[in-house]
């Protein structure tokens, strides 16, 4: 099963993706969830591969995209999506972001489904997006209802949720002496391992060190376009 859920923001894609991944894990013994929402996903600015099995669910791998919206990071998001899908194996569900309005967004979503190698596409509450896929005979395309209880969030709520997720990630951060490349003030750095997997974020301190929860060695430190949460507290 290779299923991608697409549709506008606040249509219940994440809720449905988690339910389907959990059901697939019960049926097959193991399943994966590809969290491809760089803005409202589990860790802003990244994409995450979650593994479901009999022991529970856990974040398995992460890749850096470096922005909290797809626009301007399309190629990075496509490459990261493809790599997570290769890592996930035979049974996975992909949850995407809500950028679907307009021809450019629909082209990107079409490309993302293609690089993922999806066999099934579930479209929630978007007729033009459904029509972009429905003509394909090699895809199983379904128009899905919005799950009950879904609530539209304001932009302020979204920003607050992003900040809270980043703050939780940075809890327990300690300063490290690392060589830091130039970056705009107020943005996070990302630490990557030698295979390019994301290890964690860090914020530059006033004395030039990196405040990060990552304790292991990092092969590379790169600047991002992800804002430091509550900038000025560092």
C-alpha cells in the first residue's frame, strides 16, 4: 500500500493519515507514515518518517527541507519525499501540506505524487486537485470526505503551534563549540549526520556557540530559513 493524502489546509489529512497508518500496522505488522507537511508537521522545516509496529509508533528518520512552506523549497521537498518513500518500504501512508490552490501548486502536488511512487491518491475536498489525478488509469484516485470535528485554524494559531513544536524540540539544549557557517540572525541551524539525515536544530548564542539538544557528532551544520522560536530568549 502506497497512499498519498492531498487537499487544502484543515481538511483532516493528518488525522486520517494517522488512523490509516495505525490500521495498516495492525493488518501487516508494520507500516510507515510519511509526514511531508513542512509547516504544520511534527517538526517544522523537516519531513519525518514514522514507524508503526507492535511496540508502538516512533519517529524513525527525518530530512531537512529548511523552510516552513513548500513555495521556494519545491526541489528540496520533492527530493526529501522521494528518499523517505524509498526508506519506508512496502506499506506507507503520506500526509502532505495544504498548498494546493492554483496551477503551480497543483503541478507541484502532481510531481510529489509521482516521485513518491504512489499507487493510491486520496483527495479531500478539492475538485480541481481531484481532476488533476482522476484521469490516470494507473492510479486509484478517490474523493474523500472531510472527517468530522475538523476545525479551521487561524494564521496566528499556526504560527503558535510551530513555535511550540520547535520549543519542545529544543528543550534541554546545551551550548556546543561548532564551526558555524554564516546565516541571517534569528534563524535556526540544522545538524546533519554523514548520510544527510537530520539530527536536530540549534540556535546561535550571543557568544557564537550553538545551543542544541543534539549530543552526537554532526557531519555538517547548515543554516535554515526556520525562525528561532521566541527569538531573543537565546
